[in-house]
C-alpha cells in the first residue's frame, strides 16, 4: 500500500512540475454548482444539479468577464455496500467560448458512469477514490455531434475540523487531485492526456438539508500550441431531501463512502 501511494504521488508531482515548463496561457475562472438530492430508499438516491462557469480572457483576466459554460445534470446513485457508491448521469452542457475547445459554441450531451470507493479512514481523515467514464457528444460547426470518450480518476481526502465525523454544524477541510484522459477529436484536440485538476477547500455542513463548499482549483491542460492553466474559485451548494415536505422522506443511514464525498455526485 505504501509503495502504491508513493507511486501515485510521484506521478502527480511530475505532472505538476511539467505544468511549470514551456509556453502557457493562465486564466482565472469562477465555477459554481447547485445540487439537489433526495433519498429514494436505503440504497438509492436521486440528484439534479446545475452549474455555471465564467472565465477571464488574456486581455481581461477577471473571473467574471464572460460566461463560458452552463450545465444541467440528472443523477441516480446506488450504494451496493458501505464503501461503494455507483452513479450514472445524463447531462446537457452549453459551451460558449470555452478556452480549450476549438470553436466558439459547442452544445454537448454527456453520459457518465461513475464508481466511488472509500479507500481508508485514519483517525478523522477519510480517503475516497473515484473513477468516471464520460461519453461526450459535442456538436461541431457543421451540426454533427462528435463523440469524445473521457476517463477521469480522482483521489480525495476529507478532514472534519470541529467534530470527529461530518454531521450537522461541522466544518471540514478537503483536498483532491484528478487526472483526465480522452480520445482524439477535432473540437477537443488530439491530446490523450487531457488535464490534471488539484483542489483544496473548506466545507460546512450546516444541517441535514444544507451544506456549502468553497475551494481553489488549479487545472493544467497540455496542448500542442500553448498549454493552459486555470485558476478557479469554486462554490458548491448542496440541498438534501428538499421534497420532504411534499413526499415521504426516507431516512437513509449514511455510508463510509459518504464521509469521503459529502457533496453529492461531484464536479
């Protein structure tokens, strides 16, 4: 196990060191996501979320300079055991002037399968691993949808600060690193390694129905002409069992995997 951790850390270090070399374009961005979850049964949870991304440009690097992406997703989550969560989503993305895409407007339909596993708990620290396969269908300028397959793998650690476990009125810190790999396409480029995303932040679970996360994310995207680096301020709000007043609420016992990923399906 120790060797595996050292190997993963070495790979991530090399990726981040490489991101400091060569010509690159650095942009500041703002990401925000609003998630609404509802317990269907002890093992099933439904979720819908929506997100907005705004970005600066080289001449005006303000995080609110222009809207670049809107997304809406519908999720279903299944818990086969205490450490596992399996998820599926169908989503629509409206992409406009997204810096890494090779055209100004690119509407997109996306399907994804995701597996989250609670790797370890040591004291208050909880570590999750997450793997996601995405089938991206992006419309090109000719009106034809190009298929881009993408694989993402993330490690995430969560640490409750003022309580042993995350429950009501808990402040927690978290950090994660995620690597992306994709197939070649005219719109998204020919690179196999798509990007690396490192995130660090704080969360607050105010009640059983509401929590908030604020974080800083750094994305490195290697590209043939110019590498891109995104510095993003990220805000995530999660509302749980919002329909409890109009439907019978299922009281679901939280699993170990929930302690390592307390904010829904994730970005």
